[in-house]
C-alpha cells in the first residue's frame, strides 16, 4: 500500500490495522509519500537485526507495538509502545527487535536543524 498526496488532500488511516508481522525479518509498507516526507510502517519479527547504517535524511521513529533496542550514535535506546525518537541525518544507527515490533518511520526530504 502506498499513497501520494496532492494539495488539499487528507488521509486517515488506522495504523494498527496495517500491522502485519512476518515470520522472520522485516516487512515494510510505504503508507504515504509527498514531496517533503516518506511515511513507512515497519513490522519486525522477534530477533530481527538491522545492521548499523546511516541516512542522508532526518528521521523519526514512533513505536506502535512491541519491544526492541535502537543503538543511535552509540547510545542504546529501549523501544516500546509510545517511544518517539528523532534521528538526525548521517547518525549511525542499528536496531534489534526483541519481540514483534512495529513503528512508523518518517524520513524528511532535507536535512533540517533543531533549535
């Protein structure tokens, strides 16, 4: 499922109804994409690792369900429902799902700064 938005168009979606856990690995769904951002739902099976990498874009992680561990620039962050993480562009990060884990990842188009 992927949607694009044009001017003055809204989208309402119950994210929990979109969660599908794979038996192994990662399942990702682009929920919405516009000129500025990409909104992707990630669903990870237990014990799934995403090795360390970087992105040229700022990102946020909004955890919906489950538990995991995010290592962001050398700092370990416990992921559980309700946790919000801002990741600046080019920050090294890795992830391990300890149980079924779902989150909404939002990538912004340009590197921005936070005051």
